[in-house]
C-alpha cells in the first residue's frame, strides 16, 4: 500500500453530533484534513477503506448502536494499521468515573477521549497527532511491502539460481538453512540439518580448508568463500561453493555468518574433464613438439650434411681441377727437363777437359734434377706418378725408418713408435710410402720449433660404408701426431693444396702434404688431417690392406722372341716434341745406336709399313692424333716380337688401355736409358 497522501485525507465524523459535527469538521479542515460527515455506523465502516486518517464520534453516538461491524473491521486491519478514533465525551476521569469509556477503549483499540467542552487548539492537536501516527503507519506499510517484494524477489532469484541460503550463529554454532541448501547437501527439504551434519557431509580431504576459511573470515573480516566436495548419504561425491558475509553486533564483535551456497557438481565434473582434456592436449602437444623437434633436427642434420657434402664436392672439384692443371704443367715441364738433362749430359761428355765448363754443367744438371724432383711431387699430387704397387709390410717399413726419421728431425725432437703386431700387408709403393712418411715427419718437426715428440702409430681400421673418399674395406692407418702450433679450420682446408705453406719464405715448397694426398688417392686410400690451434696436428694416412698373396713381380717387358744380341741397334724413336726427340736421339746415338726419328704415330707406321726394319721402338705416350698406346698396339699387330718402350711422365694409362710393354719414366737420364736398353735387348 502506498503511503497516505498529503491531500484528500479524510477525517470521518459520525453524527448525530449536531453543531459539534460542524465544529469538528471545521477544525479537521484547519488541521489539514478533509472532513466527511456520515450518518450511520455502517456508513462509517464502509468509508474506512478509503484514505482515512482518523474517525471522530461522540460517546452518545456509540451507546445505542451495534459496534460489532466496527469491531470486526478494526480486528481485520493489517498488522501495520491501527486506526485512531477520537471520541468526544462529556465525562472525564479514569475508568472508575467513566466505565463506558473503558469498555470502548477495550473494544475499539486506538481510542483518544476529548472531554467537552474542549478548546479548538486541543482538538486540532489531537487530530494532527492522529494524522502523523496514521501517516507513519502507511509509511511502515510501504516499507514492509517493499521488504516483502524484495524478499520475494530474493527468494525467486535464489530458486532460479538454485542457491541455498544459510546462517550460522557463531556463539552457538546454530545453523539455519533453506530447503534448497539442504538439498544441495544431499538431504530432503524437510530434514533437520545442523552444523555438525554439515561438517560430516564435507569430503574428509576438504574439512580442514572449510574450517580454516571460517577462522580466516572471523579473524580478518574477509568475505567467506570456499569450494569443497560433499559426500551424500548414498556415497556419491558432489561439489558445493559456499559464500557468506560476516555480521557484527553494535560493539563490533562477530556474531554470525550469512550467506548462500551453490551446487557446482557439474562445474567440478566439467573442470575435471577439461583438466583431463588439457592433460591429453598437453601430452599431444608435447609429443607433437618432440616430433617437430626431431623432424627439425633431422632437417638441420640433412641440411648440414648436404652443405658438408656440397663443400666436400666443391673442394674435391677444386682439387681435381688443380690436379689436372698441375699434372698438365708437370708433364710439359718433364718434356722440357728431358731436353735440358739430355743435352747437358751430352755436353758434359764432350767437354771433359774444361773444368769451369764442367762445373757450370754440373750446376745446371743439379738444378734440372731438382726440377725433376719437383715435377715428381706435382705428379704425385695429380696422381700421375709412376708407382710400383705391391704388398708392403708397413710395420717393418716404419720400424726400419726410425733411425732415418730421427736423423731427419734432429736431436730436439723425439720419435715415438706404436706398432702393434699382426698387421696385414698393405697395397702400396714402399718407396713412395717412405717418402710420404718422411714428408709428414719433417712437417711435424717444423711445427715444433721448440722441440717435442712426434708420435708415429699404426692401427688396423674397418670402413663399413662409403665415407668421404674411402670405399668399404680394411685399411691400415699410419698416423703422425705432433705437439706443435696446430692449424685453424681455414688453414686446414688449404693444407693439401699445392704450393700452400705456412712456413717462412724459402723454407718449404708447399708440396709435401699435397704429394702425400695424391699418393693416398692413387693408392685408393685417403689422407685425413685433424688439428687444434695450440695443441698440435694429426695426419692419418689410410692405406688399403693388400689382397695379393705375395709381392707383385714385374712383367716380362720383353717379348718372348726378343733379341739379346749385343752391339748397335736400329731404333725407331717417336715423339711429337722436336726438342725431346732430338735430345733422346743424341743420347741413343752417343750410346752407339742408329736412330730413326718420327714425330707422330702415323709417320712411324708409314716407315714400318714402307719396309723399314727396327730392333726397338721407343715412343712417347701422349701425342696428338695417335697416342703411343695406339701406336704400340698397331706395331704389335704387325711385329709381335718387336720390343717396345713407352716413355711417359704419367703413372697410368687411360681406362681400357692395357699394354704389355716396358715403361720408362720421364725425365730420364742417359744412364737410365742405357739400363733400359740393356734390360730389353
């Protein structure tokens, strides 16, 4: 009900009051009320349902009427309503003097008696007091109605949100709960539910946290909030979220907790399911991450391997190009040395009495021979030197060289040998391996200017798969280890290049390691270098194990029917280089033989096919048009017994060329030429 309005508030006047009724009406209007005069009690009761602030009547008007309707209306008033009734009486005094007034007070409740005659101010004061009291009743009604609506809305919200309400008296631990609250704890709406019952319902693992939250709220005044598991009488596990505010008395002492709780069973299940899904997802993510990391590692490894392979290929192509260039230059230089050495030897023989000329010629010969040694190293790097490959006892070779190595490296360097027993023989040229070991030892000595130890070790190794330049198989590894200055990676990459040297100018040719590298490749092995700056260098020469039963024997260079008669011979000399042909012809002539020169294979065949006869054919291998190998086959087809000597600075013939002829390595001296002729003829 709305509060009583300021206007149109009535004061009901019950007649008969005669002139007093008019006076009362005027005074009510003076008090701010609208006055209405009714003639009967029933009319008065009917009009009481309007905005009535008070009712005015006389004691006489109530004596002869039935008060039951009015009493019934008064008893039926709402709890907030207590209608003021002003009764004008002619008798004053207490109940003893006016017993009728006492009965009216008992029957009508809120009654005020005004004794006549009265002063207008008195009546107005009574009327205004009654009106103020009535207004407060209406205001209380409005507040009660608002509270009732708020409570209904709150109850509706709690029911809609499935929230239970509860209150805990902290002095007595008396717990008051709503039906929904009891249902959330697994009880029926009408069951009794104490604080002890609540603690028994909480999951044993959560009781401590619930009680701790209560203590924390009481001590700090913080809002109470806790989520816990509950165990219902049927043993099923559920979840509840409890929240509350702390109430204090006027002295600030905490007296009770008032709050709500919600059933969060589904939320807990969803969280548990979500946690399980997250764990599964994390496992899958971790597994996928591991897979991606492994794939990334493999890709990086493949990229690294590919880059390494490309670098190795570029390096191999570079070294192959250098080798081709070096071999070609060395071959041409050999041809020049042939002319120089041959002519110098002949000139020396023709000037026996001139000491100064002899000394000059000897100096020139020594220079030419040093040049010949240089070309041999270049050819070794280019894998074109002439090798006598056979089974070699590498252990015996290294042991027998210890004294030579010690003298070569000097007294400030110690030589240490590690040579195990039972090593298999290797397929190699013993002389070239000795030279390679000597080169490695000298390089190691030069890397230790302050002295140290050179460790020379032998071991057998198995190569199971193709790696670098090594084919699968068994190898013996010759290692030369120094304690020198070492090399950085950039220097190590260039170490085997010809003419590259870290030594001072004039103290090295830069061909030592390149010669060993070429020899290793020529023997189907490999030279591996490992070095650390400040710690030293290790050179490993991998040489394949020999598959032959015994030392290879030189082929019978002469044909079965070769002639062994002594005396001058008629020799066909074939070389496309006029200087070499002239020099070789002069050396043969000086040896007492008749020489016929031809400067190409076709020219030589023309002489033979023209009927010319010869005791020996000496031919260069590398010639334009027809090679020496092709010429040798053609001559063998015509004269199977004719001895043939093939002169070349190269180690091997091209693939597919197999000739059973004598070999003479360029550059050769007159003595070497004479020895070859005596061996064949």
